[in-house]
C-alpha cells in the first residue's frame, strides 16, 4: 500500500486480508519494505564509486602520484651522487679542526719592512682615504683619531644602525669640526659574517670617489683598531711602496669556507643563516681566494674595481654568501691586472689580529679575534705591523691610553728632530694581566 494525503490506500498488489490486518494496527507500515520484487534504490554516491569513471579517475591519479615519487626519488639519487653529503660547517677556527684544507699556490716573496723613518727624505709621504666603521665607544674613537688625523688625509665614517642616537650625535658633532671628516648618512645594520660588513666599506669607498676626495690609498678600519706606529712611519712606508696594494691572503683554509660561498645565506636579525644548499655557481672567469678583510688598496685598484663589470657582478653574487668580505678583496685583487709583484703584496695587510691565545684570554664570540690587553705590549713591540685590532676598553681599559701616550711621545720627537727615537711600547718590566696599572 502507499501512504497518501487521504489516508491509507490499498495497493493493487496487496490482498484484502492483508489490508484489513494493517488497519487494526495503531501505526502504518509500508509494504514496500517487505516487497522482494521491487529493486532497491542505490545512493548516487555509491553508484559513482562503482562506475567506470571513478575507476578511470582514481587509476589516473594514482599513476600520476607514483610517477611524481619516482621522479623525486631519481632526483635525490642523482643529487647524492653528484654532491656527496658533507659535514656541517661548524668546526673550530683557524686550523684547529680536522676539516680538510684547500691549498693554493702562494709564491715566496720578501716582506716589506716598516722602517723607523724613511731615510730618503725625497720620498713623498702617501695620502690616505680611511673608511671607518663604528658602532660604539666614542672614547676609543678619539684615541684613534688623535693618533691618525692629518689634514691631507680623508676620513669617511659609517655609524652602525644599531648605535644609539647619542653616539650618532657625538660622531656628527665631532666631524663638523673638520672639513676632511665626513659621516655617511647611509646607515646599515651590520651583521657579523654578513654582507653588510663588506657593503659599508664599499659604499664609503664609492662616496669618496664621488666626492672627488681620492687619495693615494684607501684603507678600511674598524672601531676596535689602534695604530702602533706613528703617522709619519705609516705615511712614509706607503710612500716608499707607492703603487703597491697589501692584503693578507690565506694560502690554506678549511674546505668548509668554500661552502660559505656556494651555499645561499641571508642576514636574519643579528646572525647569518643558511637558506639552502643549492651549490651556487661561482661567477665565470674568477678564481676564488680567501683572506682577511682589512686591506690597503692603491687608488688605481679602487677606481678599476668600480669600472670592472666582472667585479660588479661578483659583488652582487656575494650578497648571499657567508663572510663575503673575506672572499671579495682577495678574489678581486687576485683576478685584477694589479696581481703582479710590483703592484701587490698578498701576505701582510699590516694589521695584527690573533685567533690564538692572548694574555687577556678573552674572545667576544666564536670566530672573533682575541681581545688584546696591556700584557700583550711586549709582543706588539716586535710586530712588523702598523695597526692592531680588537681592543676593548671593557676588557682592558689601559691598553689604548698606553699606546696613545707612547705614540704621542714618538710623534713629538719626530716633529722636532725628523728622526725617530724608538720609545718602546713597554718599559721592559713583566706585565700583569689586564686591569693592572704599570
């Protein structure tokens, strides 16, 4: 029977007796639920699952999925065969690890020696354009400028974007007193090991040229440096070797440093982070070299550097590398037309830094040079260098004032007699660790 709006009606297929029995119940039961002759209605979704279209679509999707995984697996196998897995680039620094070293050809040459004073007074003393990167410690900056300032030189200062507003104002007020001291208005947030360490000095060099303030030499400096030779000694040494550039190139370095260039790195906040391992292709026609990032560049080199298309492209490539400053200067000079014995000395930049033990026993963080103290003065006295780096008054407040005092006495003698009476950096007594007066 069927249930309609007018009550219960007897289906032609249902007997009269069955209809009467159904009327006696208080509820109605559809006889179709018991009808074995009528086919069951299958839901549409079930019909789709049983259709040939579902089988075709599912087979196609599974085939595509399997092909994709086979392709991905083949890429992994091929990449592993071409680029074997390498250890993590986090060993100790400066030859203290078991990481294989990369060797390059370093011909033997005689190191120029810093004379007490040029004997040939006809030599013209060199003029210098200094690029100075500062972060803090205004007092130490004053020590440096008091010993290095001369009116014939030029000084371009970059103040880190991390610096306080008070420090920024102090540097600008100081620079306003001198026509040859300029503070760059472009401030970068400098990250150690990052691109900005190199870029700040490159921008300073470029500004010096644009301002037509080119000098004989371009030298990059940091806020923790200090001279250990007088201005006259430095000027006459560069004048004696006029035309020659100086850097410290590594003849051997841990192999992980090459990965620093072929991997992709970015500056994130206060550190440099590896993005991926994509084996970046080194710019063609360039032979990579590594060295310290402090250099003494003759003006011919700097002017050529900004005109060389290959070097400009190399600078762009270095933007996603780790420690690009250690690669740039050594690579640029090695691939330049000035890579001759007469125009380049590759094994001393005349700025002393040590990654070995020093008497202060202080290292600011992994990879930084050791912070020097007054007890290092006997060692500094015998160095064939013009500057030292990593002087921190928070570690040893006496070192910079002691060096400045001795250099001022030497300068007074030079100015009056035009001769050098070598006043030692120390008086021969045994020096105690930092914070001890002597």
